[in-house]
């Protein structure tokens, strides 16, 4: 260091001035990009919000509960799509959470020899990266035909049952809400198990050893110590998966049947907000575009809500511990 | 790889009903004039009209002629108005997938009932009465319709408005369907029918023909049962005068032996092109298609354009401004 | 009841618990957990199985050199011709554009977050925005790019798709790059400053190179996700039946091809959709494996 200053005494002033300039420039450059991330989000929200205004003015909050989507008369309401988004997502969670957490437990404990466990963990994580459209393709040609039989049995067995029966009240066909829910469950399963496993593995070894030391069995340790300790991570993963399921487009569009008729039946055709956008955005104009933007805004809000909820839940759990 | 210096690339998008024909035409024309590459996307008539007005394509295509509202939005930078060119006749059939039932006959009352959801199973008394020889099962009917904005839907629903007293959905490129499953494009509806037994839906005839789907015989306005064929469909266009926009409207043809659901399909061109080479190429291509493209029309099962309309198309094409060469 | 039970039993004899409720419970739970694993594996293995079986049926060099064919019936002599070379190039092009936008953007943003604004309110809010952005459904980004690029340039284009995918990749890159930069030891920075280096010299010359493996991991994960995304591409790049290298023109992509061809009744298109899906999954897996390999080498 001393050497450097000694030799370049004469030039150092000049250099410092340039350096200072470059330094400042560099700071502002990075600051611009850092703040730019926020600006992009706001730009998206702004554009969607601005284009939604005519529809918001015309339909107000009634848009959220009305069930008609009629481009002929220019009357729009998105309840069918909101309902479809919620039903498919919750159906996916219902199926995928227990299974996904189960997988995470198997892959985090020492049930399996490491030689078998490692590739399995790897595979689960890779499966989380398979594109949605590939699930859709598989759904059309493999899953949908396969589900026909069991769905028919469900229909014949449960359609008459009061209350519960309304979920199965229409005859199943090759497209419908139930297929979309199941494909979403398969899609979010790897996300849930990968994140849950990370959370389980991250629990400090001491906690486990202490529990074993007190005479707890493996499952007592899991239920009373490890899962509670990893709970925030698991909830975070589930929430992330829920957000993914609600915004998922391609596989759902290919399998849900794209009907705007409201029906409580899981076997009926339906639509979600994102499938509605995928189907109609390219050709809509006027109030229809505006209503699609309104629907996109609702989806935006729903996913935002889930993300914030996830963060709040996670931080509350963290505080408790 | 892009074709080198002299290549002209034209991008078009729109109607799926004439898509097999257009793909054939554009591929054949590429052999006639290797410098012209035409890429056509079957995105549906609704998207075709929208993209045409927003100038994101070099030409659009629709089975449903431009409405006055659409014309009002025509970009003035592209001349006084759109050039709407009928290319061929299309007709919409009820294609179905039901094992062991070959020649399904549907009266007006029956097909209206299937569409509005009042006929729910294949062994409905109305259907069994009209098809005494067929073994109609007690399984549910799944009606397949278009989920995207579709000229085929517009043609079909215009007919429903005329022929079905109970039809409440109105007519247009996308309507509110009381029942059924939505699929994208004529391709999607055809695939849907093909894949699931018990499904019936409306598609352009060429799709049913190419994919060997069974098609229903329909009752026309005169009360006759007509088996769909290009010949029967052609009869609906006989003696009908096109208006000044070359639109032919036959929502429910009167002729005794005419198939009931028939329309023309249109290309949407601009009056002015910033690139005169594009205008030139498009003009030449359409002229070629009207003469040399007729073999493909017959082979694929479309209705050839009546001669008097074809002549008018040639004059209409001249309104497109082409740089003098 | 159980807790008292086991504390007593474990205090006195280890053998007594063999037939106890506790053992039974453990065995049942282990059984359930393994059942879950198997239930989860069935669809996932089935997916890969069908993907390989159907995808390999047509795999060959012609897929990458030929254009998508018209529909042919299985009886046609041309049934097995055609490929998706233009879509393969198009996917590389759109993802390339997306990377060219999102990598510098994301890396500079993360330099700001880790080097200048670490632990400030501003960094917290940018991190929050990043998290929210990563939760925005991809189709909404397509809608955004449609309005921002397609309508203003009056053409569908690879560029529009690239912008949509860049927004999609950005949060992943920002997060991983920030993490990587923050994990560079303080000592390195202090040493550089000590040698008289300025801020930007320290960051670009010392900190950034040390964080590169971590950044590449993030980029690879972003690329893997962008390559398979379909929803933002169908409104922006549309499709193209021909070769296209012009970023301002409509472009075919593998994911759009799978979507377009899967929903058709034509057997040859359906087969091409399967092959394209296989190629797409292979691309995604390669990107993932690369990122993993880089992370492991770093350690």
C-alpha cells in the first residue's frame, strides 16, 4: 500500500477525482437498478389497474360476485372464475400438503440409505422445475382418460348424498374442475416437499438429540419437536405453492373445460382467472379487455394476499419460538 | 435461414375454420414463389379481427365479416378502410363421437335442445324418436364449444338465433353457453370430440372430414334432413347477392336441398401497406389462390367461391395500393 | 396418558415398550409416510415415463433442422417428416433476450442491495417488492409485455416475449445474487479497501468475482423457468411457421408449440408436441443440473 501511494503521488489527485466520479456514478447506477425492481412491479400494477378502470366504474364490486361472462351483451362478472381459482387451488392443497409433507419426512429422516435418498431428493427438486405446459400435455393424454373411471364411480356413489353430493352432482367428462385440481396437486407437490424437507433438515441436531435423550421415539420427536420447529418453513412452502397454484395457467387451461357457468360440482367444467385470460385476452377489446384486466387485478390481489399472509405467518411462528 | 435478401415474410392470424386450407395454400404458394413466406396462425376470428385493427399482423382473417364498430376503429394510416375479401365457403357441422351410432339425425328441435342444455342424455325421447334404428345409450351428452372468440361460433349462433326459438345466448364470436365444455379453435373442439365418447360439438366440415369424425344429418328450414356435404352446402349460396363489402349472409337458407349452416370466410387486408412489396405479394397470392387454389378447396371439403363473387374479389383487390413497378 | 406412560416405561425397562402403543404408533406413522412417498412418486414417475416413451418416438436430428409440418394422417408417407427447428431456435432466442435484460439488471440491483443499502429500510422494501414480483402470475407479465411492447411496436415479437420472461427471471436472479454477494467475507472487502481500491473497484474486481458461482446458479434457475413458461409467450411471441432470427418479428417457441399442437386432433402434431416437451424438459434439467454442479464445486 505504501508503495502504491509513494510511486503515484503525482497522479493520485487526478485519479481520485475520476475515481470519485466513477464511484458516485456506480452507486447511482446500482441504485437505479435496485429501485427499478420496485418500479417494474408498480408499472405492471399501474398498467393493469389503468386498463381495468372502465370495468371497475361500470361493474364496481358487484363484478366479484356476479356470475355472467357475456361478451355479446357486454356484461361481465368474475365470480365463476374466482370460485374456480379458489376451488382448484384448495383442492390441490388438500391433496398435496399431507402427501408432500410425508415425502419430506421420509426424505429428511434416515429411513433410507443415503445412496437412495440423495437421488430421490434431487429428483423431487427437478420435478418442481418441469414446465406447466408439459403437465398439461400429460394431463390431456394420460391423466384425464385414466381418471374417467374412478370419477364415474364417485358420481354414481355420492351424487345422491345430501350436501357432499353437490360436489359430485354432474356426470364427469374428460375435462373439468376435478382434473385441474388434481394436476395442480401433482404440480405443487414437489414444491411443498422440497421446501418442507429443507425446513426439516435445518432443525438443529441438538433438538433432536435432546428429544431422543429424553426417551422419545422417532415419531414423538418428529411431532413434538422437529415439525413444530420447522413449521414456519413448511407453512412458507405451502403458501408459496398456493400462490403458484392460483396463478397457474397452461395446465389448467388445457384441462378445466373453460366454461363460465357456475357450478358447485367438481365434475363440471369451470374456469379460473388465469385460464379466462389465456382464452380471451388475445381477441378481446373494449369493455371485455377492461374486465379481463379487472379479473387480472383480482388475481394479482389474491396472490399478493397469500404472499403477505405467508410472511406474517412465518414471522409470527418465528417470534413464538 | 431467413430466406436471404429478396424474401418477403407475411404474418397473418385469425379464423381457424379455413386454417387447413390456408396452410395448404400458403405452403403451395411458397413453392410457386419461393420468395414469399406466409406464416398464418390459427388463433380464432376474434383475435384475427383485433390483431388486424391493432396492425400487429400483415393480414387478418375472420369467418364473421367486420362489423361497423370494427370498421370505425380502422387505422387511418392504412387508408380509407379495410379490404375484405371472401376466399372460400365454409359450413358448420355437428360432429359427434358415440360408439355404434352411425347416421345420427337431428331435427331442429333436437339440436336446439342439445345446445341449450334441455336435452341431457343420448336416449332422450326426442332423439330416440328421430333415430329409431340407432342404439342410443343412457349416457350424458357433452356439448363441445369454442372457448376462444370464433367466427365459427358467430356463424353457428347466427343460425341458432333464426332456427331455435328457445336460444337466449344471442349471436357473436363468443357467447355465453348454457352447457358444455370449451376448447380452443376448431382444432380443440375436434380433438375434444375425438377423445371423449359421448361428445357432440360444432366444427367446420373439413375438420370432421380430415379426422374421420361422424357428422349428424340436420333438418333445414324447409324441413328436409340434409347430410352435410360441400355440394349440399353450396346450394345455400346459390343466387345470393353479396353486399358492397362482399358479405353474403345466409343464417338459415330457404332452399329445399341446402345444408342449413353455411357462410363465407374472409381475409382482411389493408388498403395501404408501408411496404409495397408486401401489398404486391398479397395481391398476387390471393389471385393465385382464387384460380390455382381451387383444387385444394375441393380436396379439403370447402365450398368453392361462386364465380360472380370471385370476379368481384378481383376488382376489390385493385383497391389495394401497390407501388408501380 | 402417553407421555406419562413412556416416561415410566423408559425409566424402568427398555423391553416393555416393544408392544406398546408407542411402537405401534411409530410403525403406523412410518407406514403412512412411506405410503405418501409412493403416492407422490406414482404420478411423477408416470409423467417421466410417458414423456420418454412418447417423446422418443420421433426423436432425431430432423426435429432440429426441419420446420413444423402441415397436419398429416398416419397413413401419409410424409407422416414422420417435419420438426421444430425454428421453435428450438426461438426458445434460445427469447430466453437469450430475457437473460441479456435480466442478468445485468438483477446483478446491479443486488449489488445495490448487498453493498450499499444492506440492512436499510430501502433494501427491506426492495426485497419485499422482489418477493411480490416473484409471486405475480406469469400470465399477468405476458399481459404487461403485450401492452408495453406488442402494442407500441405493432408486432408480436421475440423481444416482447423476452421482456415478459426477463421480468419473470428478475426476482430469482436478484435473490440469489444478493445472497451470494452478502456471503462474500467482509475480510475480502476490507483487504481491497486497504489496498486503496475504490468502491466500484472493490465490488467489480473483488466481491463480484467471488460471488459469481452463486450468481450463475440463480441465472440457471431463472433460465430453466423461463424456457418452459408458456403463458407469457402466447400473447407476445405468438408463433411463426418459418425460421426467424429477427427479434422484432413473431417467433415460434417450444412451449407455445407444445400448447398449440397438444390441443389438436392431428396425430403427427401430437407426437411433435411430446417430442418438444421432452426437449424442453431436457433443457430445463440441464440448466438445473449445471446450477447444482456449480454450487457443489464452489463448496
